[in-house]
């Protein structure tokens, strides 16, 4: 381990994990003596500090590293060092407890995980769009083996970075890295060693589904729209099978890649246990996508798999209505939507929507009682039958044209 690092140059050390929050850190500290260093905000509005985290006697200990800015010294208790690397090297080689009270020894550094990316390995290109999190750029990620991959990069900007914001960003990253499915956007990692924080994922060529349909809607056939719905259903079924409630199912959060739709944007997603089966909103003041919410979510601020199914019905409506409307419940204010949906109002099906799709949307996604809605597995099966039916019709038509 290098002891020649300059005072502030600890970002390249294998044991430095940037601003990774405690929820992730505790999962990495597995064995006695496992340790790592991170940045956090111990007290609100008092700035970021270095913290040494160690697993000792079956529990994690977190020690704030003091930095004397006059003498440029790093220390935890009595021993002072010129660099952070010197501090770590001392405790490893001398086998001195980090603090007398804890008795914790540094035995094994926990290296960065594959999904903890270095900023210098991410090259940003043109901006693709902006959202609540910040800007989304096209980019290039250089991998450990030297090869490169085209990626999409969410770059945090705007609000000052703090512990809560980091926790939310890393929660999305933690959710995304669990999932691998053809209809869910692939996640490569998060760059969190310093600002700006970056989430790196698969680059999708066609952009968001709502933009794609608004631009190409008149050229998108009914069978393609059925296929888009089927793709989204497969992605959402996969998430539900893994106990994830998406909570923001909408065309703007689906991406199109070579005719295939993939779910994205897991900023609101929540993993729920088999016992809980629901997620109750804690912050009632946060901005919510009212036009996509189920009646029970509007009434009780709780989310279940069945509230995702209701939102999926809104997504189906979006897929078939574009480019004729820019958002659900056209002509109504958000307050009117809130009141009307709770009272049982539902939108008319778009003109070009086949009756079988209308049945899935109205009868199986939009019932007032969540128990009367289909599961996403049943919704997926319904679209699977429609896709199979469409392909057999095409085959019959092709045979007729060949025989003629």
C-alpha cells in the first residue's frame, strides 16, 4: 500500500469508497477487521468529513477522521499523520486499535466494487435531456480491461450535495444493479468519489417512449404498439417477481432501443418484503405524478404491486394515444384528476386501440378495487396472446400473398 500519496490524494486508494452511504458500506464490511474509508456529512450543514469504517466484534464502527488544516495532519485519537494513506498504513502494520474503547483493528481493506466507477473513466458527450436529478448525457465508459462502452450518464447538479441526497441517489443505484432483464435498462455503476455524482447505464438509441411516440406516432402501427406494451409488461412483471414496486410507471420512464421497450428511472422504486407487500409514502409534500396514480394511492399515499398495475394501464393508454395527446386526462388539471379518479372516473380508450387491449386496460388494470386488478403476470400473458395472434395473422396474410 502506497505511503507516498499527497495529503489529499486518497481517492485512488483501493480502500477509498467516495461518498457511498452507510447502507451500502455495512453490506461490504463482512468479516472481522474489514475496513474502508468514505466521505459523509456527520452533522447536517457542517460539510463532508472522512470516516473510517471497520467491522469489529460483529458490528460496524464508524470513526470520524480529524484533519488539522493548520498543521495538515490526519488523526482519529492520539496518532497524527501527514496523509490519509500514512494513517491507514500505520494501523495496518502496527496492529494498534483505532480507538482504545473499540479495540478495532484494521486487518483487510475492502476494495472498490465493480459498480463503483472512477470519474476519470467516464467521458461525457452531448446532453440527451434533463430531469429532476440533473442532466442525462451520452458518454463513453472505459472498463478495467481497457475496452470502452457507449453509455448514458445521469449527472447530478443543482442542489447542494448532502447525506440525504446521496442516500437517495445510491438507493436508485442499489435498486438498479440488482436487475438484469431484456426489458429493464442495464446499470453499469455509480461514480461517487467526488462531485458531481454520476449514475452510468445502458445507452438507449431511441430515447424515451413518450418522445419517440410523439415524434413517430403516425408511423407506429397497432401491432408495434401492442409489442411495446408487451415489452413493458415483461419488464414490470420481472420487477414485481423480485419484490420491487416501480412507483413511476409511465411512457417517459420507458426507453426505446431497436424496437424494444425497456423500463428505466428507478428513482421512486422501493423493494418491499413479502410480509409488507406495500410501501407507505413518508414525505407527503414531495411532488408526485398525479396523472399516473391509482385511486388508493391518491387516497392513502400507499403503493402496492396493484397500484403499479393501475399505472401500467395509464401507460397502455399513452402508447395508443400518441401523438394525439401530451399527457393523460387531457384538458383536466391535476386537482381535477385527483378528485375524479378517486370518484371512479376513467379515460376513454383511444380510437385505434383494439378491443382486446381495451379490455386489459379498463377491466383488468383500472378497477377501483385493487384486488380486482390482474397481476402483472396475467397482464403479460394477455399481451403475449395478442402478440402471438398478430404474428399468426401476418403469417396467414403472407401465405395468401405468396399463393396469389
